C-alpha cells in the first residue's frame, strides 16, 4: 500500500472529531457505549488516533518548525516564525499553543482506544496490535509535550465530560511523565506487529524508547533499545541518501506520519509549501527554515548528503537542500529539499519521517560511546552512516575516535548533517544542554549557546516553552514555567 489515508472517523469523545462520509452530514457525537462494538469500530478509533498526529500542532507544521527554527541550522525573516528564530517566544505565541493543544487531541483519541477496545469481541492478535499502536501514539505525544513544556497534565482516560473536574488537571512532574512514556512504549513493544509499512511497529516502539532514554541520559538502556531495532532487521539502510526523499514508506523508514495529498478529514500537510521555493511550491513568500551559511559550511567535500545531485525544477539539488540560484524576490538562494513532490502545495502528498534507521544507528553509537566509549561498537554504527554519505570509515587510530569526547563530537556532527531539517536539531541541543549541566563541557554547542546568541544571556528558562496563556486562563490548576 503506497499510503494509508488516516481519515478522522465518526467518533467523538470529548476532543474526537467527526468526518464526512460521502454526502452525509457527520455525526457530532456517539456515546462510547454505542460505538465500540465491533472490530471495525476498533480500527476506526485507531485511525482517528493516527489522524491526530497529522494535525498542525503535531507533524503537519509546528513540531518540525520548532525542531529547526530556533537552531543554528535555519533562519527566517517571516514574522510568522520570527519568535522561534530569535528565541523570543511567550505564552501567547501561536506555535507554543498549537504544540500543546494538538498532541492532547491525539492522546485523547488513543485513550479511548486503550479504554474501550479490550472489551470488543475480535481476533486477539489484532486487538493487541491496536492497543500497542494506541500506546505508541500516546507515548510519542507525551514525549513531545514533556520535552517542550516539562511537567504537563497526565491524562490517561478519555475526556468524556466537560466538567471542570474532568478537564482541569494539575501538572504531573516530568519524571513521572517520562515513567508513563516508558511504560507505554515498553507495553507497545510487546504488542505491536513486527512489520507494517504504514503503521507503527515493534521497531518504532524500540526506536522511540532509545530516543527517550537518550534524553534521560540512561545510556545502557538507550543502547539496548536501539540494539533491538538493529537486531530485528525490520529496516535497511538506503544505498543512496538522496533517494530517501520524499518520504514514502521506504525500506529505511521505521515510522512516518502518512499524508495522502488530498482532502483528508480537514488535515493538510502544509510544511513543504512553507519551505520550498516557487516552483515547486504554490506560493511565493518569505519561507521558513532557510538553511544558514554556518550549516552549509559544515559538510566535508564529497559528503553525498550535501553534494550536487543534478538539476531539478526548484534549482540545483544538493540532496538536503536545493539552490534556487540568484533569481529574484523570495525564490532565490538555498531552501530545504527533503519534501520534493511536484507540485507540493499546502496539501502535500509527502510523508514525514519521525524515525528512520540512520537515526537509530547514530543513537546506538552515542549511547554505546557514553556507556563505555570509545569502542568498536560505537565506531561501527557511526561508520555505517558516514560511509553511506561517501565519507571514509573511522578507525580507533582516527583523531575523531581518540577519546570519548572526540567521538561524541563526531557523533553530534553527524547527527546534525544526517538529520538536518527533520525536526530533531533543537531537541538534540536541549538534551546536550542538560548533559552539559550534569557533565560540564560535554558538548561543543548546546541550546544554551543558541539562547545566549539570541537573547544576550544563557537563560536556562528558555530550555522549556511557557504553558500557553489560553490554557492558564482555562485551567486554574496550572502554574506557569519559571521566567515567563
């Protein structure tokens, strides 16, 4: 199946939305006791949970922008993202609210699946897979929330009432949120299918666990989780980096958010049109995520992730970016080129990589190096990524592998070059900052250095987003993060 169209089903539980079926008006609300009856109902409810990941505040636009705009990878003069670019966000900034609101919609839908599907009479193996996928979605959304906001309300039941007691929950400590994420993903790992080209699988739970453990600096656990992905052989490294894009459930993929490029229950993948020049984008305006000169100066000559691949309608293709040439107005210079369908408008047919094998190899290398590096295992994982980029393999005699610190620096550099524009740079810089707080000088550059550049002071309060003002006004049990 080329795409799996995640259309919001006619299921409404609190935040659950209705969908159009042919020309009929959508049902506004169906009581859970009346809806969750059959295997078809279970599948529809899971589809609604996946649909939540497609929302603007999740992967359609906001999370990818947050992952890159504040960093040394990108800049923009567009006022819509200027607050992210110069790290001047506040509790009223649009992306701050979107990134808080939309994951909770997906969580609420996943909660409904987790609560009601166990009672449905259906084949047990598929029921378990559905429950595992729902836990993966919930774990992924809470991981994004806790990285951005720290302590957040932990909702583990679907919101089925509008009463203050049901909707106004206090914040749960970040460590407890992480504990729930690990619990969800560990459970999901034991329930999900080994393969499915368009849905989350066992390997997706393992890979996300590795990312969670890296964020917590639990190096052996991160190494083991990444190792389970690599031992499972569920994904294979593409021979060509350039051929990874656009994302379309390729063999290297571990988990993608699916988009179909047509009317999809009101959900649109808007990101590519915000990044690409016209053509192939449908509009010409000041684009987001413009690659910085600093980033473009980083790659080693011959690195196939940043080397000339040929001429396309957007300009000269350099795999990770496209150079549209001198041109005029807004459509000149370098632009991100990891979403490539043509045309590529505000409803792009491209998918969005959340997890792919090269990322897992780099996580494995990092975790192994931190646990007992430098060592041959870390070098082997790192070299797979380097050699795919046409860079020479490192050996134990290489300067980059002389110490744990030098190997860490090389792994950091390869993460930046491999995953540029895929929404991970800011989150890497955040965890580097917290690593440096625990081990001074561990990383060359962290989020605190970027904050210093933009604000004139390394204000650690900006390692977290503020709780959105709209939420504070609605939920009196919430307290604002320090510094806002």
